[in-house]
C-alpha cells in the first residue's frame, strides 16, 4: 500500500495541500506521546513525521533538542518507539507515517534489522537527517527491500546535480527546506520556495513538503500557494508540548487547536 | 562528486545534512587548489617558520630512561607558538578561509587548545572567530577562555547535552548550517566529515616529516617506533603520516583509559568502542546498544572525546598502527616524571603517549629508538593537576 500516493490523490480531489506535524516519539514520555500522536491525527493531520530521540541531533535547533532530551530522560528507546508506532498503526491503518532520525540509530541495530522493525511497525518512510544523497545508496536499497520510502532533502543551496539525483531517487515525498540552518520556529522559512519547487517539478521529484521554520497558518497557505504539496511543522508543534508539560489535557487541547488551524490553511 | 577519496576503507565519509554538502565541496576544492599554489604554500610555510616557530626541536631525553639500550626522543610540539601542535593546521585552515573569501570562523574546543590556536590565527589574519565550548569546560579551563577572549575571539558556552566537547561540536555544526556562506568551520581534529580528516592530516604532516629528517640526522636511521596520544587523533596522524609506508616503524596511538577501560569512565574509542557514525564520520565511537552516544572521560580534556578520526580506525583495522591505552594515574605519573627528570612540563594529553613509551622502554631487549610526539605543554593543566595531586609533588 502506498499511503503517500493515496494521501496526495485524496488531497488533489479536495483541492488541498497536506499538513504534516512533527513530534518526537516519547516526548515527554511514551504514554503521553501516544495521546499526543492520537490527538494530532484526530485533529486533522494528513500525515505524521515522527522523530526517534537521539543524543546528538546536529540538524536540530534547541526546541527539538530539548524534546529529545525529555524523551531520553524518560527512558525511551527505539524499541519502545516502534511498539508505540505499531499501536498507532493498528488504530489508524491509512495515515502515512514517516520517521525522521539520525544515522547512528539505524546502524546500531544493523541497517536491515532497523528497516525491518520499521516495516513491521507500519512505517511508510524514513528520513535520516545526516545522510546526504552522496551516502544514501545503501540506505535507499535497504529501504526498498522493506517497502519503505527513503525521503530525500532538497536544500535551498543544492546544485543541479543534487536536484537531478533527487529526481531519480526520491519516493514518497521530498522534504524541501524552507531555509538554511537547523530546525526551529525562531527563524521563519524564506518564502517563496516557488523557484525550488519548479526545479523539483522539472526533475520529476516526489511531491515537495516544505519544512523548517513553518509555525503559523499563513506560512502553510503561502507554502501551498508556492506550489508545495504541503507543509511540515515541527518546532511549533513541539513548543506546544514543552509549554504544557504540567497539564496534559490543556496540551492536547492546544495541539488540537493548532493542528485544526494549520490544516484549515491548506485549501488551494 | 568528490575529487578525493572520502573514505579510509569503510571509515569516514560525509554523514552530514544535505545542506552542508556544498560547503564541504567548496572546502575540498579550495584545499586542492591551494595545494598546488606556490603563493599559498609560501605563505603557509612562512607563518609556520617565522610566526609559529617551526621546525620544532627534537630532544633526546637524558635522565628519563634507565634502560641503556633505549633512546627516547621527544618531538617538541610543546614549543610551538600557542603551546601545542594545534597551531599548525589552524594556520593552514585560516589561510583556506581567506582563500574562500569567508570572513568568519566557527570552531569548537574542549580544553581550549584548539580554541586558543584558532583565536591567535584569526587575530593574526583578520578573521572574526566564534568558538563553542562546553559550559563545563568553560568553567574548568578559565585561563584558556581568557586567552581566547584576549585575542578577540567570542567564546560561546554550550549548555546542551553533557556540556563538553561533543556538544560544542554539535553546536558548531548547527551554526555552520546557518552561516556557511560567510563562515568557515575550522574543525580542530582529524575527525568529522570529509575533507576534514584529510586536510587536518596534511596540515600536520610536517610533524612526521621533520621527525624523519631530524632522526636521520642524529641517528642515521628511522626510529623503531613513534608514539602519540589519540583523542580525535590530529597530532598522532600528523606524526604517523610520513611513516605509514615505512613498515619497520611501529606506529603507536595511545588512547585515554581514564579510570580504567573496564569502567565506564574512559575515552578509548578504538580500544573499547564500536562502529558507528558521529559528527559526520563512520568510525569507532562510544555508544550504547541503541546507538545513543555515551560520554567519554579522561583527566585530559583534550582526549575526552567519544569518537576517533576515521583514518585511525582504518589503520587499526588493517593492523598498520596499534592502539593502546593509558590510565589517568599512569599519565599523571609520566607528567611528573618528565618535569622532574628533564625539566619539561608536558600536556596531560602528551603525558599519555609518554607513559606508554616509558613502558616500551622498560621492556625493550634490543637497541631501540622511540620518538614520542610531545604534542603540547602542560601550563594549561597546572590548575587541574594541583587539584588532583595537592602537595604530593613536594620534595
């Protein structure tokens, strides 16, 4: 089953783009995290991008670093993350679920074992923040053998050769970086991404979702107007978790409102 | 695509966000062009000679070794301007920064030696330096923090994670991701993504080249062994590079065993670590079974790093170099011995290499020439050593 293709087809019919929230699995703990992820889905998220916490997240700004620290601090392991994903998948068979993580977590288990675990847990895609296209071949081959889509990143500074490679190798979706730097809501995405999106279209890349610095509905609207197939919002989502750690019902409520408002901005 | 090999066997590579690939390619290109540019080389050589004080001396120890069959030489990188070998490659990379038209330098530092070297080179060459340093290290290394600031560098304490070198590297990489257009990341050791391990080796290889020339002049033959400490591995690769193709020369890298490699408190990435990816390279790292990076430990801040340069991982696997380890106590003992017997106060890092060389000297049964890379001087460590040894050094 190609859940991304089905999602994009459905959204095309609705004349809308995708809204994809990101949270760290196990932030602040597994039990709350399961409630958070459920809330995101119930509030209208089209797909999910989920992190597995890593000790040294070099592509992440302070917000997501702290989410990793909270999750690791509560004892979250990759195995616990996969168990949670399996429960989510059993409950929601159709929503595309992507993982976003770092290479050492994949290698520690053995690449094939890791992708097999992801496949068993119903994961649709894996994006490895510190594996550029130049190092990606063996990861892509392993992903393919497990029916998982390896997500590639299109940065604003990419060369033509990189865009060409994305065209040849991308599947699922393409993670389009809204700006340089690391993740975080402090620095807004640089709009318009239109010229990058044109380049991706010209090389037949998988549909672009714009991420990095997306924190409000106006940015989602702008991303979709610029031709993106949708928008990913990580740090803004995680900030809501971080600011409601002592009141989970209020956290879930705030997340629900945020996701509905972001989703409402995806109409074309 | 890359013009140079990015890997040493399976080790090394470029495991960084896609965003940083253009900056690494630009660096590789600048390095290759500079290599063949007589003007660049003349300026680099002139800085090394007239500013930093190369070639450094090679000293035959007089009183340290009791075994009459052994001659133990010290390659005196401690005499280099800045107080450690670090100045060599920093000058090279600072010149590359200017060549690339960049005006700012980002660096990480643990003990502060690479930070000090970066600060001095940036002061000299008119570059703006910002140096990330773990918050704990900022506290432990106050004199070096002051030195950096005195020379005009901005020192930024890093609170995240363990507040040590590994976290400073993370933060430097994050800064670079946002500012690669105008800033060069001046990585301080022979680790990290390609092309850093190669550039750092090439800009330190004069250590081994001078050693070869000096030992040929004094002894008329190559040494039997060269010994160097290994944290990330820059001074060791600089010493080894010119001897890799000389099979008669043993290459010995000494990792920090901390409180013992049977405990969790050590930094022996090759000796006790497993293969994985940290800071852009596939190499030996200290990690738990899930792949989370573990914190390293050593009495010597400069060796306190949970990974190692990828070429060392390769040299270990193919058996060309041997990697051993020395505890805090053994290093502290060598530190005091060199002071008392030869009037030289070595860095705690270099004391690890010396400690192992002294064991080799004791055990030698044939005529043996050993060269230790005395990679730095120990002034920076005095405060720390006083805290540990107290008045035990009296008498």
